[in-house]
C-alpha cells in the first residue's frame, strides 16, 4: 500500500512537471453525535462523518477540447476496520464546445440538478453509479439553460442488481435554468427493476420531481445573503416527498432551517425539522452544529451533531 501511494504521488509530480493541470484534494469531518429515540435508547457517540481524498486533472487536446479525469476515494467503516477502501468517483471524459462527455463512476444527472434544499436527508435517488455514460450541455448559447442525461450499461448486474441484461439499467435526465436571482430544475430517474431505495423501506423503479432556489437578499452582485429553496418529488408506487429550507449568511455565520415530509400511501405521514449553524473559520475550515427532530405517527426522535470540517 505504501509503495502504491509513493508511486501515485510520483506520477502526480511527473504530470505536474509536464505542464498538465493536476490537483490533489480532499475533505475531512469529525465530531460527536447525540441520538434520542426513547429515554432508554439515548446515546452519545463519536462521529466519523467522512474522510475523502482525490486526484483530478485536465489536459489540453487541441482547439477548445480538453480531457479531464477524477479519482475520488473515501474511507468506509467495516468489520475489518477502515481506510481508503471505497471509490466515490472514478471517471474520465472530454469537454469542449460540443458539451461534456463523461465515462465511469460519477454523479447521476438527477443528483446534480435536483434537491436544492440545504437539508435533504429523506430525498431519494441514486447519487453515484459506475458503468455510466453521461452527457452535459451547460448555459446553452448563454441563455442560462442547461441539461444533462446519463445511462448505465450493466448487463452483468454489478451496480444495478436486477433488471435487463441489454440496454440501460439506469437512466436519468434533468434540465435547469439559472440566473442571478433564482435557479429551477426538473428531472427524472428510472431503473430496470426496482433499483431506487426509498427512505421508509422498499424500492421503486422511477422518480420525478422539480426543484427551485431563490435568492431573496444579497451582499452584492455575487454573494447570496438569504436563500429560500423548495423541492417536490413523486416516488412511483409509493407517494410524495417535499422539502423546504432557508439559509441566511452573515459574515462568517450561516443560520439554516428546514423541513422535510414524506406522504406514502401505505405509511403514516413522516416529517422532520432541521436547525443548524455553520461558522467559517476560513474559506476551507468550518464547524457545524445541527439538530434534527423527526416524527412519524406516535414515534419521534432527536439527533444532534457537532462537527469540525476541513477541505483541501
């Protein structure tokens, strides 16, 4: 493992010396968590929120075309311990005036465009998948409109465990519009077989929805001060999801509040409320205090988190 790391770093240095754009980046968040579902089940625990490290870069191909790549690793706890044992993203692609074509493990079009609320614990949809082909076209003709479409070819059922053996096993498409005041988007994601997990148990084969964010106050032309977001989704064969949030920024402080609700045909109404505060020590280091109250029927619980986060 040590030899592999040394070799990788040596490769990065060689690439940088060759004049290509290569960046080593990552993120680390640690803290404590308090969870109270019933008095006898209350507990406090250390929170290993995440540890991630990646390498990304570009290379000019001539004209306005450019090759790009991203390898993003994460630490996942398991019975054998932890380490950089998970691949979060691993893709390569080409971009230019024609748009951007990306191959490999990456975010779905659905997750890129949807869910603008700052709290989205209960929003569903597949976030990342391997074996993906994705195409993006952004700010079409300077209009502010963009769209993305992706598909997963997985005849061996390695990333989508059921469904067809020929053709796309996952497909998502989204379109959005953004200007200086608001952003709106709509999207769809479907799988062959029930490949999309829901928050309350079970899986579905299709979801669709819309998302919007509006800047109500600004410091200047570039910095939002007060932003309101709203999301709505339909989960096929189950029911509806909705969320909303307010995010207020004042200097180094961010104050955030939000609500999420799930209305499924065969489940009691589920909802949760969020309150949070972020203090930015610097552009890359911050601390977050967050409280969540969750209720479904007669059952309720509270989760509190305090984390310290640094990105590099």
